[in-house]
C-alpha cells in the first residue's frame, strides 16, 4: 500500500488476535512459527499455524510445512477468500512424543460475501523433529 504523496510503501496490516483463535495475539502465537522463530510442537499446533498462514497470506510457510511427498510445486492463495473461524473437533495422536497424527477441523471462510466451510481430517507426520502436513485423510 502506498501512502498518498509520500511514496512510502507500507507492509500489510497484521491481525491483532491470532487467526487460529488460541486467544493469543498473532505476534505471540502463529507469527513466531511463520517467521521461523519456533517449530510447531504438535500436529494440532501445526494445523492451527497453517490455518493462520492461509488467513494472513503466508504461502511460503504453507509450502515449507507441507510434506515433500505431497507438496505442490507452487501455491497461489485466493485473495478474495477471507478466513474467519477455525473449529478443531479432535486431534488423534500428534503429540510431543508421536511421529504421526490426525487433526479434524472445520475452517470457515467468506468468498464474495457468502459463507462457506471446509471440513477436513488432516494427516501429519513428524520427521527430524519437524511436523509436516501430508494431506486429507482418505
């Protein structure tokens, strides 16, 4: 965004509250994962951080946390899509000592003024102390 008459380019505004609905600020929560300061300790925390990455427009984080066996070469986020709420229904395994897990959630969004939702049970694996999104459970 350009400020009129100044020519200065500003970074897009970041949300005050974290989109993952942890109750924390974005800066104290998912932004630290997006910036590479922290790693997601559980499959659920990675899923929440990935949801937030969709909400704030961080495709590089999404690609870096996608397992290489299923990761697309590129990722184009839809700028018209507004992510508004995340409901986590269950997390099976995916804890600190696990190497695999499943997180079931519903992500609510608006597109062209209409409400939609995406329900998914996602598979995650942990390799070399890093959690990765593998894909939707079949």
